[in-house]
């Protein structure tokens, strides 16, 4: 007897069951589609952040490489100046030795007759030799002052260079 009462309602119950199934099916797939949409947004955002970080790191690396190149160029220039200074000091020492030899030579350019004995200088110096000596002494002093200033400059710049090798 209960079937007889439900028999007229059976098409409605089947329709209701189909609607409920369609709703559940749509809801589940709708959530999956929504989840996939959010996942795609997160992935795109993460990709954009990664690209931005990579670009920033590349810019920092390029700046660091440029600074290293500038530092190396400065150090090379300072090294070349130091080499020139050393050569100038050698030239100044050579000039000093020449001046000493010129002022120590005997008057008239004569040397002692015995090969064991060095020549002796004359009793007085000439005005020309003294002014030449003064000029060479001034040049030597200037070379030394310049060398000291260059050493001070190098000592000041080296700590500022930081990463230079």
C-alpha cells in the first residue's frame, strides 16, 4: 500500500533527485574550477615575483661588476703611477750619483796616476756645479714629496675600494 501512495509522486521524486545530483555535480566542479582559477592566479603572481626578484638581482650584479671594473681600473692606474714614481726615484738617485761624481771629480778632469787611488776633488766648487746641485736636490726633494703624497693617496683610497683585489 505504501507504493501506491508514492507511485504518483515517483516522477517528482526522480526529478528532485536529478536536480540535487546536478546541483552537487555543478557545485563540486564549480569549486574545482574556482580552485584552478585561484591556483592559476597564485602561480602567475609567484612567477611575476620571481621574475622581479631575478631582475633586481641581475641589476645588483651588474652594478657590482661595474664597481669592480672601476675599482680595478683605479688600482691599475695607481699601480702605474707608483711604478712611474719608483722610476722617477731611481732617476733621481742616478742624477744624485752623477752630481756627486761630477762634484767629486778633480779639477780639470784629471785623475790620479795610480789606478788604486781615486781622484780627489779640487779645493773649491764652481758656481755652476753648486746651482746644478741645488737644482738636483730640489728635484729629488720634489720627487720624494710627490711619492709621499701618492703613498698617502693610495693608503686613503684602498680602504674605500672594499672588494677590489
